[in-house]
């Protein structure tokens, strides 16, 4: 399939999705959501893909939803359809069986920030800028920002960013817990691939179970969440890779996993 708003590449266990609307600061429109949905499905179906990298390239991750397209929406029904498409992609990223790493340079604002929030991990260049400035134009985030941001960085700081619309730089984003790592722009993709390959080297069934346990348990009460974790643990206990991992540890050797 040919894509107009993204690039898609698979290599060495990694799938890299690059937003490609440079003249619009990688603004997210309906076509982008359609194409992202297609490549995420492809990445999940491909057993050779272990980790997905999502980037906007060297200069800008994404400045948000395409305001020209939003401004052209004539009815409430059309606006709701646009948001459903956005939610569908963000939820798909969050629920994908494979880890998704956001690789961020430049602006990650509004819907672009929300796109990054949906990913499992976030690594950014030190020139990156984050924010949910929708309040400044009489709006609020519509792609999950009011929900994912507080869960990631805490209620008080999230409310500050949502109420003021202020931007924060990469170092502040790292300090408040929005980012996993901040690096120099020149080494961003190498650092991201290094992290992704380290994750990809883990036994895949356990990796999927870890993501499932975290995501599935976070909205449950603690006792229900621990019970959910136990069910994921029980499943892994019957796998060959678990037995190999324990045996290798006891024998002080490197494990040889089959499902990698």
C-alpha cells in the first residue's frame, strides 16, 4: 500500500513509522489517521516486528490536529467522526501487543502530544517542546490529553499545563515524568533504536504479557489489578521460554528463547 502522509519501514525486528507532512508541521488529519491505522495493523500481524518506533523526523514530531481540516467541519457529527478516528488510532497504539516508542524532535503539541502520550515509551531530543495549548483557543484536548496526561505526570502538574496552555521543554518533560530519556538531536534515532532493540531481545510472550498487565490493571482497584497480574503470570508459567529462562539463570548461562 502506498502512503501519502507517512513513511513505513521494517528492518531488523523494528517497524518505523514516520509522519510525513513537513509543510504542515506533521499536523494530523483524517488521511493520516487512516494510514496510521493501516500500518499499525500491519505491524501487529507481522511476527518479524518486535517493537514499533513512531517519529516525525528530525525537525518536528507533530504540532497537533490539522486545524484547517477541523475548521472545515460543518456539523457536530463530522467533528465527532474526526475525534473517533483520532481515538481509534491512539487507542490502537496503546493496545497494540507490541511496544510502541515515540521518538520526538521539535514540537509535540496538542494532538501531537496526545499521540506521544498514547505510546509506551517516549525518547526526545533536547530541542523538543511539549504542551496542550488548546485552552488558548477556547478548546480542550480532544485526543485523550485530559486523561492520559494526569495518569502519566500526576494530577497537579497536568492541570497546570491544561489550564495555562504553557509549553515545556524536553528537560522539564523528563523531570515531570513525561519522557523516559532526553538525548542530543544528532543521536536521537540511534538512541531510540538501541532502546528498541534491547526491548526486542526479550522473550516476546513475556513482553506482551507485561504490557497487557500494566494496561489492563491501571484502571482497576489494587486488589483486582494484582489478581489480573496473577492471571498473566500464570499463563507465562506454562511457556517453554519461562522454563528456559529459569533454567538458564540457575545454570548461570544465557537463555535461548524460542519466542523472540
